[in-house]
């Protein structure tokens, strides 16, 4: 009996020491928004790869773009007693109650690629790009490209209420401020999907003289842009020439479109949010020192001068 007790005590002690020293060997819940875009699918793939590489047991839950599914997933993770939770929140608000439950259970929560409006003591850190900056980079490109020419812009927004939709719109509008020749004439959500992006772009084209009164399209993500490109072609116009196309994410298919002259620019959003997140969790478990509340990832502008087919091949190997 004494030997069994001693072995059990040693096992518990080793587990505690291991858990406090490294993220490896832990169980982490990951609540993903869904698979509405190529970028989202790549983020899921990369997160699973990063977890496997570090010896983390990743519990994955696909919310199918519904907040109620994410809240259920988080409560399930809490009930399972996971060591940490990663969440890509579908919208900004409505998280306080479930995050308080995680805090009471002493489970650290890390936000991936999106932010929320909640007390910052309810989550450990947020790993995101500067979403406003992304929109501004896209807007600055369009301002520079158009020059003094009059330009009516149509905008495909992301999911209503999501932090990327809000911030990417804000940044783009900041870039256009003071340039009276550029005007956003129509703006509507395409919900970050190709199908909806095509559908909404078709309505924009009909409303704007068959598209002849549209100078440029700004899409909050590449998938909506790819759908819109198809709509533009079906309307008998040339995307990238008759209508400039600027978007965000830098997924492989936008580089294929760029190589064919159908896209003019994209702003990169790396799908590897999990790497920095697991690094932050590892450091936190080692010394209990909280990381910065925001860990920023890099954003980069790509244009046709960047050898788009070469980038396409590179991107295809990154989880897309």
C-alpha cells in the first residue's frame, strides 16, 4: 500500500511539474468559427499541426458560424476540465458569462485572429493581426492606384458584428478620408463566403448600371472577392481592369486570380495564430507571468509584381 501511495504521489508530482513547465502534454479545447473560407480552413489545419507538434491533445469544435454553438463548446471544454481554451470568436459581444465560468474553473482562454468586447481579465491574450491596419493598407493601395480619378467603390463586408468586419471597414474608411474622388456607394455583408460574395456582387452590378458605374471592389476577405470576380466576369466586365479588386487574407486562389489579371492587391493574414498562442501559453505555465494582452501578427501587401504564382505554390503548402 505504501509503495502504491508513493508511486501515485510521484506520478501526481511529475504531472504537476510537467504541466507547469510546458504546454506539451496538455489538453486544449479549440472552438473554431467554422470553415466559411479558405483562410479559416488553413487556420484549423495549422492549429492542429501546431498542437500535434507540441504534444498537445487538441479538442476541436466547429461552431458552423453560430455563437450559441461556440458557447456550448466552451461549456463542454470547461466540464471536461481542459487545461486551456482557444477560441476564434464569431462576433465581438456576448462572451462575459461563459468566460467568467472559465475563469472560475481556472482555465486560461486565448483569443485567435479576432477580438471581443469583454473585461480583459476574462482572457489571457489575443493573437491577432492589426485588423484596422489591414483595412487601411487596402485603402491606401486603392488611393495610390486611383490617383485623382473619380472612383465609386463597392464594399463586401464580413460577418455582421465580427471584429474583422468592423475593423477592416474602419481602416479602409480612414484611408479614403480626405479623398473626395473616392466614394463607397454600396456596402453589404457577404458573410465571408464565396457564394454570398458572388450573390451580393451581382446585386451591386445590377444597381450600378450593370457595373459600369463601379470603379473598384473592396472585399473584407479573399473568398468574397473570388466570388465577386466570377460575378463581374459573368456581367461581361473584366475584373482587375474594368473594376479594380482589393481584398484581405492572401489565400492561394486570390494569387491565381492575380496571375490572370483579375485581382489587383491582397493584404496577408497569416493562418498561424496557434503557434504564438501556444508559445504564450507555454511561457505562462512555466512562470505564471501573463503575456501581453495583444500579440500582433504581421500584415503584408501583395500585388501582381510579387510573382503571384510563386506565392500561390508557397501558400498551398501552408495548410490551405
